[in-house]
C-alpha cells in the first residue's frame, strides 16, 4: 500500500444559494445550504469531509475544524485508521473542547467533518468507493474505527462484533442491491412554502422519474392547512405510494397528538420530527398515543446517546442518523448497530444530499442486515459536487469512484 | 426612568490560568477557566454577560455572540426587557443558527452570555442588584421575560403565573435570608489531582472558614482510590457535615451502580454527574438502583428540555442548572419553575463562580419557595471580578451593588 501522510488540514466555508422556497420548512424558513468542509492534504490525494449547516455560523464550524484537527498532521492514513476509534476519542474527549458540548453543537459538527475527511482519504488511498472499503474491513478492524463509550448497558463491543460476524455468513444474499441500486425517495416535492399547485406538479414529475415515496412538510400554525395538503398529496400519488410527513419540530406534544389523529386517515408512512428532538419522553408519549402510526427522528439528535435513549424508550419507529451532524461515518455506524440491536430501521437524513449516505446504506444492508427501505434524495446541490449522486428510475446508482463522493467544485480559499 | 439605548455590542475572550491542579476533574484534566463576555454599551452603562468555558474554543463562543447579538443595537433596555421572552425566542429560534444546536453547544453558550448581559444592564439601569430587580417584577412582567416553549405537557404559563402569585403572599416569611446570607459549600477542597494530604489540609481550612459542606472529585480509573478518598473526607469532616461526590460523567452505568453501592457507607449527600448527561434513562436506572442515595445533575444539561425529561423520569434528586451554560438568567428561571413543580431542589452549578447565582438563589427561595440548601463556592477567579462574591463564615453576603456582579477587570480588546 503506498504511504499517504497528511501534511496539512484546511477548512472551507461553502455556502450555496437555493431557489426560492427550496429547502424551507416550518422552522427553517430561509436556509442557505452550506458545508463546513475539511480537506486533508496527502500528496496527490485530498480527503474531503463535510458537515452540513443552513448558512449562519458555518464559519464557526470551520474555525472549530481548524482548532480540533491539528493532531492529524503528520499521520499516515492507513496507520491513522487502524485504531481510529482512539483518534476519534482524543478529539471528542479533548478536556477543554469537550466543555463546549459535550458531544453536540458546533464542536460535534466539526468532528463530523474531520472524521468524514479521514474516511474519504482512507477510501481514496485504497482506490475504493467508501461502501466497498467498509465491506472489505474485517469485523475487528471496523470495530476499531468506532467509539462505543457509554453504550455498554444496551450494546457491548463483543455484541457488536458478534452482530458483524453473524451477518458475514449471509452477505451474499444481500449483495444484489449493488446491481439493483438503492431506492430513493423525493423530499423536494413539498417544501413548506410551495403552493398546492406546485406540489401537485412536483408529484407528477416525481412519479414520472420513478419515485414511489414522497415527503410533505407540515407544521403550519394552521393545522387545517397541514391536513388539507397531506390529503391532497395522498390523492395525487395514489394509494400505493408512501407519503412521509415532516413537521421539523414545530408542534408541542399536545398539538402533535391532535394533528396526528387527523392525519391518520391519509395513511402516512411516518411522522417526522413532531416536536423538540431533545424531548425523548414527549416522543415516547406521542408514539404510544398514535400507534400504530410511526414516528421518525434523528436529523437533529446530536450523538449516539440520544439515539440509545430513543431506542430504549421505543419512542420512534425509524431512526434518521445523519453522518454530517453526528461524529461522521464512525458514529453513523455505531447508531446503525444500536438500531439493528433494537430492530428499528435506519433511514438516514441526508444533509450530504445523499452523497455519503448512498455508501452507508449499502453497508447497513449488506453488513448489518438492515432492511432496505429507501434513501432520501434532495437534488438542490447537484451542480456543486464533482460526482453528484446518480438517481435513475427512482434508484441510486451504486457509486464506483474511490472515496465517499464528497468532493465539491470550486472550494473557497482555505480559512 | 432614564433612557438607556444599546449603541454597540462587543465580545471579549477572557481566559485565566489556574494554580496547578485547581479546577481539574476526572474528565477535564487541564482547564483554563474562561469567559466569553458580552458587553452592551449604553451611554455610561455597560451590561456584562458571561458564558463559561474551559479555554479551548472560547473564541468560538465570542464569534457566535457577535453574530447573534446584532439585533440588540438600537434597543432601549426597559423597552427590550418588556417582552424579553420574544427577543430571547428570536435569537434562540433564528432559522439558520438554530441548526447549529438546536438549543445547545456553542450557539447556546453565546445566547447565555447575551441574555445575561441584558439582565445585567437592566438591573444597572434601575440601580438595583439583580436579586432585587427580580423580586420587584410583577409575576406577569417576569413571565414575559421567559421562553416556555415545549413545556406545556408539564408546566403551562398559567401554572407558572399561579406559582409566582401564590408565593407572593408568603414572601415576607422568607426575606430573612437577605440578612442572614445564603450558605455556601466548598468545591475546592478535593480537586481530582490533589493528594490525600492536600485534601485533609483543605478540609480543615474549609471548616475553619465556616463551611459545613464540601465536595470531592471522584471518577478514577481505579475505583478503590475513589472509595478510599471518599471515606477519608468523611472521616476528616465528621458525621454532621455534608459531603458531595462528583464524578464528572466518567462512569458507565454499570460502573456507577457498583461504585455507588460501595460509597453508600460514607453517607454522601449526593452523587453528581455519574455518567453522560445526555443519558436520561441511564440516570433513571441508576437512581432507582441506589435509592435512597440521590443523584445531582445539570451543569452540562444544555437546555430546559433536558431538565424537563430528568424531572419527569425522576432521574435525579437535585438539579444544578447553570445560567452561564443555559440561555442565561431567563432559562435558569424556567428550570427553577420546572423543578419547583416537581418538588426537586435547585442547587446551581457555578460556572460564574457564584457571582450571578448568588442573586438567583435568593430569588428562587423568596419568590418560588425553593428550599435553601447551599450554593457552590469556587474562589479561583476572585481577583478578576470587580466585585467578587463575599463569603463570610461560610455564607454568601447578599450583594447590594446594581447589576448581576458580573463585571471583570481588564477586559481584553473587543473581538
């Protein structure tokens, strides 16, 4: 294996304007999709890592990346990734920066970007797409890249190892997904400010493009608007398509219970982020109140501890970890292991626009036996990636280029 | 009332070296006590707000303060604080910055500093110490300075109003605390790296100075060290003093259960931060396993939602909100209302070294009827405050100067 030593780390504040109304939900009314980008410079290779924000404060994440990544300089990537769990822990548990979380907010977003850059460089240095690197690792090797602290009461390292090993024997049965491609779902038909007409037109286009699942943003001050639009979507897509409703944390518990009962009739596949993501017990109460209707949560859960609590409390039916918010690919995998233990499906939130997660869902299915559901698809930043995800007939075409598909065109001058 | 218009906001990155070993615990081995300071410039007045960090990344909080406080310029302080809850919400729920939390980490620390500066300026503009300003406000006025979103399932605004009103009638019975002063406890006898001898000597000095409660840092890799030192402290202070044991998040749930059983015999008043603060359910399990031994938690809970969950889950016997981590004085009061509803005592963590909290505990006792327990005392930054808290015979002497006692000497040039 050729040696690839990291000689420098740079951070880049990339912000992208969106078309009018795109990306807006009940809470985030004026987003500017942005990445706090880590670049690891290693000879002719660049490891690229992303953390996702909505614009304001993206520079704070970049500043944190610069401060927290210094120890990577001088490390060789193969050597770094052997026992990467310890490297991860050193950054995560820094005795001063830890105070700024712990394990949440700006410093955790920075960790996310740094960790993703390490995985990207590793995959590139081996000439493999990330999904194939992950599948190539021995269970012990993979486990050494993770940080499983504070999880022993529900999942020990030994159990995780057993889980990986036991699924190795049946991998071949699940490899077909590589050829078939992973199904996508279309988030962009129903942004919050879109008119009813726009939504109808978007749905027709979406069905034409092969999608069989769509998402509508809800959480209006006027619950009647939400209900009317949800039934409109159902009417337009027909009975067989899946429709997800995303509230983006807008409701109180009481509102959520009331509106969910009204929405039941249009048969939503899930209700997403009904209320504040820190409120595990409110979600538990809600989940019980509206069963068998399911909740989905995760895009704003800061770390594996919150996921553990949601799973223990049976407070959601789907988890939606996002590797550009959590501590990167490593913590995404830990959450996937936890979810598998509890028998809960993983349907990532794609702050990365699906670029990295298209790799991770293949790993989840093949190596962990997670059910194939679908992967969110958001097209708004396609033109900015050097290798945008290809979705054809509603299906992600498996990426083959080395790395994690994270490279962006025209990075701004390093900060 | 004279008009005080905010003409500028500045942020200051203040970091202070500590004596060897001071401030160190099982997790935070090398702290540099630091404040991200907000200054509101209003004629001849300066409103000062603090957020506390351990050094690294304090500049990130300062940068966030600058970005998030712009809307305060041009506002008159009396007008601003009438309906301050809405101002608070506008900063808290900014549709882009919210993504960096929500309501946690660097942006929430910045909010804390900004909010505290507003309260400080308000108190100074009225010529009142913060505790007296708080007691002077009518219940409706006070409620308008708070942001109680997502709490309706356990505490509505109407209930909070009733709580404030019902305690007004009996205030006089509790005013004696102003003259007597609020009792302190001594955190600094038992930092993690102090030798057994140093701890013994510190305890003797502490008892001489009138303290009747002390804290020891635990969370060693070697549980036997913790247990030995805990019994040593008990032996040194005698049977009647209270001894608190603080683990600073070091244990797993399993370790915590095992060590707590061993510690029971030295009769600790509480076990503080046994494991990761995001893990509500681990604390619930632990609290049940070690009852009647009590847990204390809060210095790292990012916001009122986590406190709500801890209280609902009966996962702790004491809450320790810190107004230099939470959204300042406003969110501290919300947490105090919640705790009162659940009958759980509030014993603040003092990232502010007790400067602001000496005001807030008086309010909590007199206006909310919270039990007087004691307030943490940490002397390491005394020389840097213009009006350091006075603790005599183990008791905080009630401050009389206008404001929140937050002013620091020699602020660095504004960032």
